[in-house]
C-alpha cells in the first residue's frame, strides 16, 4: 500500500464505521474520465459536480455511507488509476 494511503488508513481507523465520508476529486472534463470517476460510487451517494472557470476540469464531490476504512481506501486506489484525476 502506498505511504499516502497508510497514513490515511491510520486516520480513518480512529473513526467509527459505517460512516458518511466526503470524497473530493478534480477530473478532466471529458465525459469518459468523468464517467469513470462517478462510477466509483453507488447511486445512493450525494454527487455534486462543479466545472472550473475555464471548463477544462470538473470538481467532483461525493458524500456516501462507507462501511469501513478499507472501503474508503479502495475508492482512492481506484481513483488513482484513472488518468488525470487528482484526489483531494
């Protein structure tokens, strides 16, 4: 596991699960990449999209009930594999 995720996992384990977790990503605004990012989440999550000023990127914010710290890490690992996506 990447060092960044080890530290995040340690912090997440201090919380009680299941819990609502807030994810935020910056995605290129092309439809294919945006579809890959939104596909990381279930339909019951609250999704918010906000385009950048010049329209090249979209801020993707999602609140979703996660069952464990490992479930949160899994989303970040999958997002890291999508070209051009930045996790915040």
